[in-house]
C-alpha cells in the first residue's frame, strides 16, 4: 500500500522535535495512522447493496428480509458491511420488480451468501 505524506513546512524545525533536521527530497518519515477496527463485519457482493444501505437477505430459504447495513468499504465486486446479516445468509443480487419486507420468494439459481469478515 502506498501512502503519501504531506509535510507543510519540511525545512522548518518542528516544535515537538526542535533538533530534527529538515526533510529533504528522498528522505524517509514515520507516520502513525489511526483507523477503525471492526470485530465483526460481513462480506457481500457489491450487487447486493440496495440504496447503499440495505441488503435483501433470505431467511428460511423463502422469506425476503430487508436488512439495513452500514458500508465500511468496497473492494472490486465485494462490499464489507456492518449489520445483522447472519453468517452464510443467502443474499439477493438480481433486481426484482416489486419487493416488500417479509415477502415469499423462490430462488431460481444459486444465491450468493454473506461471509463473516476475518479480523487479522
């Protein structure tokens, strides 16, 4: 992963490190990057996201449930989301002309499934 670090005044002394030499082109710097860590997230196909914050999941193999999610990140064709999607729950990626929460549906082809995220 490449990171670009912008130093506003690379030739001026730093108040926290007055003895620091100027940062010249080609020198190295150390940076602390803060981020978020999630203990549990789910990976679904990006096509499963509806209006950016809902996933249509199946329960009992025939009941469509509109599950609100929060998108963390999207990489290629996968979306990493937070929400109450059960691990391995089938998700619907095709468009349906009419949808209501709790409606009965019948799958005509293999469904994608929600996968638990791996915390490393």
